[in-house]
């Protein structure tokens, strides 16, 4: 039995028998389940590619051969085989092992990705560089079937398929899911391949034949398919297509990987895997609950920490409003880019199937689609993670705001998200949205205000609106909501004080309100719930007092609320003398617990109060 902690690099795999590789796969699965149950992380996607990853490292020679994983959260086995098993106790922890590929961690991590659909485009660059250097290594991209929905994947396939010198190898990891069930025409095409009688027959009978007969049978089938002109979309784009094959049969995987390795043109190897393989709750999950998980009890699958009473995610608070709204507005639609489960919309989808459209991993398309619906007098809500909205910036500007389309965006996971690190921190959306004309940006402090903002966004304003909300949980009871209607952009004074102002938004409001109750500081706390447009009346009054002002951002300093206030002050000859902006620096913020990151960057409660005291003292 191989001790995973002793693995230094993948070279040992070359000397292993198939039986030893199968045993290794079982050990790796047990190891991943054990570690993720304690730290949290991406479970199903990693369990599904254990056998495939072992076979890849057996056949190819990383790092000379380049292994590119389309989304780094499926690379736990890759990390183990490249000598990082010893670091898994700190997986996704502050200063610990990244939950994604990380070039600074290992020479075997050649490409980082937290968002899907970049791998095929990246491999085009790797192939171009390989050719220019005269190297004979191979470039391999492991791409999920859900990622192929993306336009970026199709653009790259179109480019690579007709580059005669390039020999890319694309492993289509087909588990019928991205995070949740895949949608669209491509998903149906792949399902047709999977459900064909020859394939199903081969899968049922595969264990009846010796391996060498199975290979001959499959190759003859491929030849017959070609003679019958039963070509796939990949053939048409210029690739040699092989498969589908069983992604959990290491012997078959090795044989086919050896085959495509020797090919003199671009290849697609279609590998069918089971997401969550080896852990029953994850295997039977069709909704994506086991995609990314918090720490859990292995034996029961239950969360390690019990949910706190009346504390729910902001996503669920939003979903509760949408569910009630849809009942009275048949022309209301929710457009979701592959995040039904993540956006807490499963119940909405079941109750109002005609009013929710899941477009797959196609953020740009979702925004344009929503804009066109809005221009045709449909009410539209688009829930999308802050870090994923980056992918649709042009569409928000060009197709929504420029048209004046009344689309409401729910910017989920805004602010620090913590464990997922640089690629998922929702800290840039205010900066890249604030300068878009007519777009309003809001952020609530509690559930009642969220419901008021959604009503305002859908029924009061005619402008496009973005409502930000974090990954955290907030107190929520439907029958305890006290919704105060919002009829225009406005701020709110939470506590009165005589010596200065703290201006902030969202989750920061509640924690600063609690802190000021215990503090000796006499400070006015302002809930700047409209980040754009500003409450100019209140802001004029605040600036006119000449009292110290501290602005606590929910993202990077650059182009945030503090910048907006200074721009207003400059335009109106109200520039403050004692003014501090507390926000994240101009850099990518690593993984870590949100509380740790707030402290590291001076945004925790004691640091904010200390800065406020300094500004008051400076004024004298």
C-alpha cells in the first residue's frame, strides 16, 4: 500500500501495476473524503476524477507535458500525486494549501483557474509556445462537459481545430453536471452519445470481456462510426474524436491516453465519470449540494456545525422574496447562469419552472438575454456571483445600461468570500460597475432592507439595478420582517454621535453598530445603502460639519464608495480635512477565513475604531 504522505512526484506511477493503481485510487478517495470533511472544500468534482488523474500522470510526464485543468477545484488528486498530501490539513485555510491550482505551490501547476472554460484557450497558447521552442511535449486539457457551453470554449475549439502544427489533447470529462445538472443543446448531444444502444451495451457487458477484447471491440466501433459518417461536433471542428469510455477503468484510460498521445493531430477523448464517485451522498446528488461543502460528518453526511436558529444565507433571503413576487407577476423571470443551487433557487425552480431559465455556464449570454427580455417589458432578475459577473462586464455596460434595460442583478458572494481565495473574492464589482451610466448599486444591512430594496428595484426605479449581498448569513424570519418601503435613493443614520462619522454598507453596518454601543467614541454611523447614486442631501450635511469621516468599504479602495464621496466633495467645494478610506489594497486577496483577512488588512472592528479615534484626535 502506497503511503500518500510519502509521494514526492508522479514518477512512481510508471512502475505500478494496474492493481496497485486501483488500490491507490481507493486510498486517494478515502483521503479526500477524510480531509474535506474536516476543512470543507470541493468534494464531488474531485472524487469523480481520481482514476482519470492517476491515468494522466501515468501516461504523461508532468511538468514537461502540460496538464491543464479547466477549473482548479477538480485537482485535489493532482495535488496529492505531486507531493502535497502532507498539506491537506490546511486545505483552503489561511496561509494554507489552495483549493485550486496555484503556480506558486508547484511546478506541476501550469495554469490557474477558478472560473470554468479557460483551459482550451490556454492550451492554444501553450501549444504555440511549444512549437516555437521546437519541443515534443504534449499539452492536455481536462475539460468538464458543462464548460463546453461557454462561448470561450467554442472560440478556442474553432481556433485549434484547424491549426495543422498543433496537437492538443482535450479530455472531455463528462459527468452530466457542472455544479448542478447541465442544460442546453450540447448537453443533449452528449447525452445522445451516452445513451446510444452500442455504448450502453458496451458499458453493461464490459466486465464480461478481457481488456484486450474490449479495446478491439471499441476501436472497431470507432471505425464503423467513421464509415457511417456518424461524425460528432468535434470531428467537424477538426479533431479526432475517441469514446465515450469508462472514466473509472484505469486500464482502459491508460490505453486510450497512450493512443491519443501518439496522435499527430488534435484529439478529443470523451471520458464518462461519476461525480462524487466513492461517497454515496455525493454520488446520488443531482442538485450540486456536494459540489462545495462545509465540514461534515463522514458517516452521516450531516454538517459538522448545526445551523444557528433563524440564521440563513443572503441567497435564501433573496430567494424568499423572488418566490413571493413570482406568484403575483407571471411576466417575471429569473435568469440563472448555472447556479440554481448556489443561488438557493431550487424550490423556486420547482414551483415556477416556466419563470426560471438556467442558461448554463454562460454569464455573458445570461446578461444579454435578460436585457432583451427587459426591453420587451418582462421583469427580470439575474442572480450572479460577484466574481462571475466580471465575465459579463461588457454586456452589463453595452447591452443593459446603454439600452436603459430594466434588469435587476443580484450580486451574490459580494465582498470577501474567504476560503476560495483570489479567483472568487467578490471585491471588485463596485469598482467596475460604479462608472457605468444609469446603473444603481445597492447593499442592504438586514433581511427587511433586502426585501425593501428588491421591491424598489423591480417596481419603483426604471434604471438597471445591482443589489450586492455577501456569502455570510443573516437573521431572517419571514413573519418578523419589518419592511420600510424605499421610494428613492437614500442613506440611513444608525447611531448619532458628535465627534465624527463612520460611513459603511452591508454586513459592516451591524457589526459597527454593535461595536459603537460598547465604545466610548461618540460617532455617527451611516448606512450608505445606496452606493450609487449617493444620498447627496445627507452627504452635503455630513461634509458641511467638517467632522472626521472614516469610510469602511466592502471591497477594494479603488473606485469604491470613498472615491465616490471624494469626487462629490471636489465637485461641490466640500473637501474634508480629516478623511480616511478603509478598504482592501490594489492586489489579489488570498484565501483565508474572512475574520482573519479583515484583521490582516486592518478592516476588523478594533482597527476601524482605532482609525476613527486617530482622526478625531488629529482634528484636536
